[in-house]
C-alpha cells in the first residue's frame, strides 16, 4: 500500500528512514512500497555513510528489466548502498512488477511527487531510463549518466 501525500507528511523523517531500512532487510516478497519525492530520496541517501548509487528506472523499460537482476546482485553485495527508484506514473505497475521477485534487497520506491531526484541533488535532469547517480562519501553526485551495472559496482567498490 502506498502512503498518501498527507500520510507521508505526518511520518517523521526518522520513522520514514527506519521503515525504509526495515523494508530493505526483509527477506521475502516486498510488501511495502513508498511514494517519494526527490527531497525524500536525497535525505535518505545522504543519511547513508560512504559511497552510494541511485538507479532511476521504469518497469516498462526493457533495458531496466534486463539490468534488474544485476542491480539486485549489486545491492546484495553492497547492503544499503544502492537505491532503486521507479518513475512509473502508475504505482500499481511497480507493485505488480515486483510481485514475482523474492528477497528484494532495497525498499521499493516510486518517485511520483515533488521535485526530481536530480534537482534535489542539484544536477541536470535526465529524461531517459535507466540512469544512475553515483554519490561520493561527502554526498556529492560525481556522475549522473546511463551506465552499466558493472560501472556502478566498480564505483561502490572504491573505483572511479
């Protein structure tokens, strides 16, 4: 069930982050989906220490679907460091898409309100999916581009 705009405003940021971390640790089919804005994603990601990455995807995107198993593997090998955010307009399509997956290692987030994730990080908006934002230890976006999951893994592992 998605949180309504009003409901998410009532939940404190700390509680929201706790829910996201809890959802990331559950080892069953995802049951929590979060409707988020760019500011929500930026606050959550900035609370994570070290390098991190955000994958911006859509369930209707063929390349996104092809990359997802690799993205899940990267998220498992880098717990809490990879966040995937859907830009689907229909939240039920995201819920339906993940219904067949077990053990998703990240919270299921749908960006459908507020400013863009890129704008929240003060980088130019990208229109295509999938694309990634690579974020350094200081919370700065060092790269915003379409890239392979292998490039994301290399970055998270300490490479350039």
